[in-house]
């Protein structure tokens, strides 16, 4: 069973400057809570019980957010602000633990995942990139379906979504025989980074959600530095394919790249109109703007 999830949060967030100069990009709010909470909630909804943050010295506010704040809780309790008290004490369910490890050098996604080896141990695990929010309103979210597929097939799962053909040169694109239906997986031959338009093996781009076997850690240890002089997770996955099946899971939900400013604004709009308390007023505001 997949019970552990690695969230790499050590990046500098240069795409979100100047805000990320003093605020971790993962802590920028989408409506009334930081973006990373949506990612943690996605993992918890999929059955994850341990969140492993791979972090940096400048990201202490992320760890603090998922910790208890007894002083604040006491004040809210004394002032009978019980709704707010419930909100801040239920950010993470009691059965879920949040731990952190440091990434001492910015050596890529593969290196960030490898930094979690001592906590992951011999367990299979998920990787969720916190820049990407996955919005799925169905009863069982995409990550949960990926984990179910992994449990039944024992094939590593990589979440993908269809993108317009003219944009394939902006993404990592999976090589598959044919495009699976949404919510289904298919064996993949590899990942092509930013292929030229017209020569891409498919239009399915890698989203930033992975379900991986424990053995990927050993492969990462033996992965030479690649593009950007970094240890690339995709290189380790390619090595895994020498012995194991790796599948592309086509998602049903919708993604928002909150690492980019326009992606962040899209997320605010979509989550804002569905907010249980603010949604109706927000919709009215949008109508008043006559966009």
C-alpha cells in the first residue's frame, strides 16, 4: 500500500519573483489557504498517511504551517472563535504525519526525491510536485486511482494530461502506442523532453504526480547528472524501464501550474468560484467586472 508521499519544496521559485523573494511560492494563497495545502489534501484524500517535505532553510514557514500553534489555538478558544479554531487544527488529520528533510544542494528533482530515502525506507511511495494543483471533483481523485492501478499492476505510474498539439514543445511528453481513456493507464516507452511540434510521440504531458517503487531510490543513487548538471527523475525512470513496466495514467481532473503567475491566477478563479463561503460573492464580482 502507498502510504508515503514526497513533496519537493526546496526550489527557489524564480518564476514567481518578486513575491517568492521572501515568501515560499508554495505558501502563496489560493483564495484563503496556501497552495501547498491543496496538494497535501489531495494526498490525504488518496490515502497517504505520511507527508515528507524535502525542504530548504528558507522554507521554515511551510513546516510551521503544518505544525500546531498552541498560542493561537488558546487565543481563539478563549475568544470563542471556534470555527477558526477548527479550521487551523484540522489542516492535517490526526492520523497523518508531516516530516521534513533538507536538500542541501539544488541538484534537481531526482536529487530531491533521493534526499527522502531515509524516511521512505523500503516502501513504495508517491511524489507530488507542489507547483501543480490537481482539481478533481469526482469521489475518487486521480492520485487515488493511480495508487489503485499501481496496487493491481505493480507498474510505476506517471500522471499525464492531454495538451494542444502546438504546445507539446513546452512539456515532457510520454511515448505511448495510443492515448488511453481518461482514468486509465497504458504502458509507456519513455519520456521525450520538449519535442518539436510535429514530431512528438503523443500529446500527453507529464503532470507532476508519480507512484514509484522503492527501488527507484537505488536507481537515483546511480543516476549520473544530466540536463542542467542535475540528477533527473526522468533518467532514473528510464533506467527503471529496463527491468520494469512503467505506465502513463491519463488524468480525469484539471491542472493549474501555480509556479507560473497566469497559472496561479487561473487557480484563484476556479477555486474561488467554488469556495463554500466566498463562491457566490466571487461569482457576482466577476459578473460586475463584465470581463
